[in-house]
C-alpha cells in the first residue's frame, strides 16, 4: 500500500477496539471509522 490508501479491517476480538487505535497512533496511521458489527468490529484505516 502507498501513503493515503485506505483499508477496511474486520475483527472478532473485542479488544481490537483498543489495539487498532493504539497501532494507528503508534505508527502514524489514521483511524477514520469504527463500526460495531454483530460478529465484532470493522475499522477503516488510512496509511500514513
């Protein structure tokens, strides 16, 4: 991926809400959207 591209990530781990936000903060990516789903969460991330 190149800078500025986006990626949807789907998880079934409840702690992913914390983990994904932390990863984005640490690595400089942007967490654009978080969606709760019946089976977990979905995250839209923009690469730095």
